[in-house]
C-alpha cells in the first residue's frame, strides 16, 4: 500500500513535466505578450517593454525560458534562481511584487487560508460537491427502488436537464428566476462572508455532478438489487430496510464514491465560468484573467496546480477502492 | 410422522412483455418431519419458482402467486403478512442457493453473514452470534473456523462457500431446509462431499429437506420421495425406490433412460428426449409433454391429465398407461 502510494506520487513528476511543456508551447503560440495586450490601459512604450523582457528573461530563447521555469537560471548578478523544482512558481508579470504562490494561496491580512483565492475555490467546490452528493445519492436510490414510477420519472427529468444543459446556461436561468424575479438571492454580493450568496453558485456548479451522481447511483443500485446475495439476505428473513441499508447500499455506492474523487477535482478546477459569472474571488477567475493578460507564470502555475489536484483525486479513488471493496488489493 | 408442510394447488405467473408466463400450474405436495423430498426436472420447469413462491421470494412485479396454499404450522405462508413470513424465513424454513459465488455479499465478512440469521431471529448478542457461527462453520468442515470468520467470500473456494452457505442456513436450526440446486455449480467430487455433508447434518439435526436438482443421480441416494416436474406441473410423484424401479410417466422414463446405470448389466444405448421444453406463454389446457411424447394420444392434446394412482403412494399425470400402452 505504502509502496503503491509512493510509486503513484513519483508518477506525478513526468505528468507535471508533460503538462507544463504542453502549456508552455500553447501559451507562447498565442500572439502577444504580457505587456502589449491590455487595450483598456495605456500602452507600455517599446523601450520599457524591452527592459521588462530583459528583467524577466523573456528575451531569451524559448527552450531556455522553459528550462529556467522548471529548473532555474542564473540572474544577471550571477546568483542562481531556482525554478519549479524548488516549488517556486515564479513572479506574476501583471500583479506587481507578488509571486504566483502569494496570489493563489495567501489570504488577506488577518484571515485564514480559506480566504485565499485557492481557499475560495476549494470552498465553492466542496459546497457544490455536498449539494451534489446530498441530493444526488438519495435521488438515485429512490429512483432505483421506485423504478418506473412518477418519482423515478421526475428525478430522470431533472437529471437529464443536469447532464445535457451546460452549467452557464442553467446559471443564467437561475439568476433570472431567483435574483431578477424573486429577489431571494443577491448576485452582486457586497461580501462573500454572507451565507446566502454562496447558494446559487454552489448549486449551479454542482448541478451537473448531482445529475451524474444520481444517474450512476440509480444504475448501480438497480444492478445490485438483482444480485443473488440480496435474495440471500431476504431469504434470511431480513427486514427490507435492513436489506437495503446493509446489503445493497455499500455495494452500489462503490462506483459512486470512486466517481466523486475526480468530480471534486473537476469542481474545484472547473469553476472558472461560474466564478467569472458571479465575480467570485477564486482561483478560476484569476486563471481566466491571467490567460487574457498573458501572465505567463500565472497560467503555468495555475495549470500545474490543477494537474496535481486531478492526479491526487485519481489516486484517492484507488485508495478508497481498497477501503470499500475487500476484493481489491493494491500492488 | 407428522406433516409439517402442505402445498396445495400452487400457481405462479410472471407478467412479461411477451405475455403471461405460466411458470407453476397447480403444484401440490407435502413434507413430513425429517423427510427429504427431491424435486427433479429440467431447467425452466418451475422447480425453483415453486419453492420461492412458498417463501414469497418471487420478485413482484413481475411475478405473482395467483392461487394455492402452503400450510406450515397451521398458517398459510401465501397469506401471511410480510412480518410473519419474515420471521419464518431463515429461522424455520431456510434456503441454500445454487451459486455459492454470487450468493454471498462480497463486501461483508463471512462471520457477519453467517451470524446474521441468528442476530435477526433471536435475542443474542453479536459476540454470541459470532461464536455460534464459528461452531457452525466447524460443523460443516471449515478448517480454522474461528479465524476464518473475518475473511471475505472471495477468499473461499466454491465448495467451501457452499459449506458456508449450508452453515448459514442451518444456524437457526430450521425445521425445513430448501436446497435449490446446491451442487449444480460445483464439480463432481465436491458435489459428493456436499451431499454427504447434508446427509450427516440431516441425521444430526433432523430437519426436513426439499432438494431441488436436475440430477437424478444425486436424488437417488438422498431423497425419501421424489416429485418430477415438467412445464410447471408435478407429473410424477413417488417414493424414491418406486420411482427408479417403476417409472410410469413417459417423461420420467425418458429422464431415466438418459442416465448411465451401473446396476443394469449389458451394453445399452443412452436415449435422449426429443424436442425442447415448452414455452409457458399459454394457459395449460393440454398435457405439456404431449409434443415430445411418443405415447401421446388425441386426448393428450385436448385435456390436461390429472394425477392417477399407479402404485403405492405413487401418482403420475398421464392419460396413457405406459405399461400396456392403453388409454386410461
């Protein structure tokens, strides 16, 4: 087990290298650079641009820049500046004086970690996940137990909407209904410390996952219900409720739980549309902004954090599998 | 000996998209204390559905018991409340299923599953139930029974799992054990071990057994009486010796003719029964075996035969006396 985890963590190294390589190439294929594309602001004059490029090493050949990002490079004064291998994600080109780590992980003065950009996105992702699980799993179980009744059809209807309609479309409808017409939530919050302003973004973000959770729970529950061991449990004289809770649930939730790990990663990393729509101070919005501004190191850093999150989520699936299913042994 | 179970006119149907399947069409039999009844027939003839109907384990819908009664201790199992039947299942009438690979819950330990009937039906602590489970496992011949309580089903071989299954079904010392093809999924040497085990336990515990199988060979050494089923009917019913020496229904004769015998000298070809089993989509208004029967007369196609007494405690449902070839 320990060896398995170590091996999987070592695999992160090539993953990070490949992801950063691809991101680097794509990023530099896009026209423009960090200093010349902000049409809203005054243009930076060519001489300053040249000095900035020189200062940040952007005048060097691309391969050299990539190596500098991953391993590090010598500064003008001859001192060595360590790159990604030391956990250094580099300085932001657009937010003066801040490193990428500071932008993403440093909370405002006097607040805890969960008030950093990363913390905000984590919280939103977790709330969305809670919504998805608390609603999706029971809905799936009920649909399976009451297969082909109105309860099943209603849940099927909602689930189909959740799977087929993109979340930003759902977002617009919900904003119109709950904010513009009913005035039950405010969509331009003064502060994200209020509880009610989280409701709408979390529900919208979690809607698709809720739908997929419900669908998968239903399918796997239906499969388990027909298993021989369920009949065995009934033949023992077990009460139906106990048959469901003790013999069906654990078996039918194995595939669901294993789906939830990657889903959480997808929710935390995939919230940029919702974050942008709601003006949410999270990592996703910072990511989108950084891409628009060609803030190279910010794009690289955020992408790598996302990659690591997804990889860890996949690892967590393999580990939960072992906990849930005694037939599975690692290594 | 006293009669403990009496099934009369049991009829079970399944509503399917293709139509109503008449799976069991008026089956009657009884069981005495400590007696072993074998129910024999080919796949799909209604053996399993018969016993599952009795314990109301038929999934409904689509299945439905439409007629009949199953009297157990003065109570009709088919009309008992869910709560009443639940208390009988597993404690007084218990079942062993065909496939020991799939009949255990893969994510619960063996100890948990074997102890479960006891925990449900009697007021014992979990520890007591586990102790008893270990005793039962030892009784069915599982080595190191106590240590194996914490193992999972996949850590047992097929034969061992079937032993565990038997231990689980007997932990509440039921009056009736229903074994639904318990040896079908096992290889032949293991089959023999399981049959010997059940015989030994029957002598020790004294329960009555209903043993369902399609293997006439197993039944010969195990059962007191045999009921042969075909197309949802019991078509012949006799004490085991009588059935083997004096088969009367053409189907039983066909079945026995297809078995190799060691007790008959001389070389004889094994015969097979021509044709295929009936599709039970129509209400049975003629003998279901008529299409495959070489004795069939006109009457077989128009009317379903009732049970005729053909010997001591021996009935057969056939319009033709196969000894003489004449119509009854």
